[in-house]
C-alpha cells in the first residue's frame, strides 16, 4: 500500500511534528505541499530532504489565518499535481502562554486564529475538491492539553479542544463522501517548543509520563500515516499518543 499519486497538504510543516509528518507521507509516496509561515529556510530544507529520497514536494508560504492565502495554496497544489489532492493535515499551531487574568486580548485571539480558524480555513479550502473526488483524509493535530488542561494555557487548550469537536462534527458530515476526519492528540514531544522549557520543568514533565520519556515527532507522524493509509473505517475519533500521561 502506498500513497503514490496522492497529494498531501501539511500546514506548519517547516519543523517539529509537521516536518516529521511531511517526511513520513513523502516516504510512502505522497506528493507533499510543505506549508510554512515564517521559516522559509527550514521549509526548503524539508523539501530538499524529500527530494533527496526521490519524493516530490514544494514549499509555499501561507498564513493559515488568511483564507485567500490558503485557497491559493490549494490551487497551487492542484496546478502542480492535477487531480491528486487527497490529504490535509491541519498541524499549524502556536502558543502564547499566560494566566487568563494576565492574558492580553491579542494573545487570546492570535492563538485561536491560528490553531482553530486556521484549520477551518484550510479545511473549507480543500473540502470542495475532496467531495468532488469522493475521497479524502483529514487529520487535525490537537493536543493532550485539550483533554487535561494546562496551567497558563486557556487559549491553547480552548483552541485544541475545539479542534476535537470540529473533528467529530465534520466526520459526520463527510462520511457519505468517503472522507474521514480524525484528531491526533500528542502529549509532550521532542520539538523546539518543548526543548525551550527550562530543564527542571521538562524533567518534572518526564517524571509524570509512565513511559518516562518524551515522544519523538516521528512517532506522531507514523500514527498520522496509519490513519491516512489504513484508516478507511476510522472517522470522528481522537487518538492519544502521550506515553500514558493521560488516559
């Protein structure tokens, strides 16, 4: 089973989990659109890695909070690989942590805009194409914080919890079109965001994880790939990949 001939759009794919997902899908034959907002050099490196392994990819900047930019991204994917769009991974996300009583309105709205409205914009841009082909796989990257909450993360938790509800409702709407929609809820992953934590904080987190380590981005990517390639009868679900930290 391969993804040969299928196009995947991965938002926020220049680094971290998004990068790992882009590489994993490409390794199984998908043509990959590496979306980025600020990190062009890193996005270009992801494309280089994919091409060095014989895959096809291109990087394109698009701010997922701007619907017209996301539409242009989809149009470019269809122009480059006509008839191929089949997979959307809504991975783009940011944090702006602060307790709610100290949170600036701008930090609240920016996190909601990127994490939730960005997924809405990308999905509504892709959906007419997927419905027209009677096939699609949509994966929304949520978070353990959507389930457990997180101190100083009301904006992030709200956005990621909303993605789960978005997933469940959209799955009901799209099932008749052979489009599955699922959410993946990673725990703490070895990314730049987590590595930026003070060492003592990171160590306390690891002590609470039953498997006693952080996840690797590649492990999250493999779960996404499974849902895309072999999850034909799986839709409307949320999958925890957190080392047993939240069950």
